[in-house]
């Protein structure tokens, strides 16, 4: 089991997907110079609660997300006309009852670097700590060559050969963190669907996202109009192919598209993730 990020990533966090080599073609989209709703900087803080049978609303984890701008590097490519990259970060940590119930103390840090015009991921770094088990993962994406290199290492065993997978891709590609922000850039019309292509564990997955409904809901921001989306994360050839579950995400129905509530239903129980705080400007 490993932990990644809210929304798309939370489902991946609870259940590990298998690792194998695959060849995939990613979606192609016309680049846009429009400023994204989370620019130039934004921080989101969430709290996750767990419910199962007689257990109700137990705090189990804290989530922190940040979006900002970073410098260009060698992966940006000569065709990039943006003067910066987008840098997304996520920190997730278990707490309280979850640690005692599952005998699992986990922390995870994720950093994604994204080219802002094509909104295609360039690099992903993950630090995954589960008790004494630690894994570091780096994925690099060379869009000009259509190659993704996934490398995982065990810091507790530096002499061990790293695991590596090379996968081909083309067009627009996300990782599990940038996918959350990519959803926020979409029109989100009720009754419509769109596809994302997400790189995880050395593979590329096609993830349909369905826009289900609009409704006025109560949030930390007050009562707001919100839209609910459901990414297809569970099932054969999906990111989570060995477990059954449902995942939904509520975003404000405005230009900001702030993710305010997420729900993950599994055989283990239900996880409710709610926004507790939002701030703008550089992170402290």
C-alpha cells in the first residue's frame, strides 16, 4: 500500500497498482496561454476522515498541496515559449486512529514539474515512507523523444540495483498529482466526459473522467455552487485493477475550480476528504 495525493491520487494511495511496461498514446490538445486558476501560487490544506461500520468520521490523515512557478530546465525543451514551469507539491501524513487501526504510519511527498502551455508533466519525484520501508521514485518525461523513464530506489539498501522502466508516450500526459490540476483547467459540463492519460508506476493509463452533476454544497468557503466529477480509477486496465471502489471529487463551479470535497468508497470503508484552508501567494 502506498499513499499519493488527494482526488485522483488518493485512490492510488490506498491501493497499489501493479508495475509493468506499456506503450500508450496520450491525448493531444492545443496549448493555451491562459493563466491557470492556481497561478501564480496557491496552498490547499485538507483533512481525511474514515468511516466503517460503527466507526464514524475518524481523522486519519492530513493533506497539503501547493502550486507555484519554477525555473526552466533541460527538460523544458526548445519549443517551450513559457518563461517558467509549473511546480506542484503534495505532502500526506497519517495520524491518530488510522495508524493504530491499520498498524501503518505513512508519509508521502510528491513533486511534479509541468510545462504550462501544453500542460504536460516533465518530471515527478516521490518519497514514500511506510514505517521503516522507504522508497524514492523519479520519473522523467522527454516529450521530444516520446520516452518516459521511471526509476525506483531503496534508500535503506543503496547497493541494490534500482528498478527501471522505459515507456513510450505521445501528446499530453499527467502524473497522479498534475492530473488534479489538469481537471481544474477543464470546462466540466454536466453530462460530458473527457479522457486523461496518467503515468504511474512506469505505465501510462487512460482515465475517463465523467462530469456528473452541479449542486450547491456547504464547504469551508461557505455555500457554493459545485460540480462533481468521477474519474474511472478502478477496474481492469485501470490504475487500481485489483480492488473495487468509487471515487468522486467536488470542485467549485467558478473560474478557480477549487477541489473542496472528495469521497473514496472501498470495501475497507469510506474516506471523506474536505478542504480546511486555502491561501494564495508563495508558501512559507
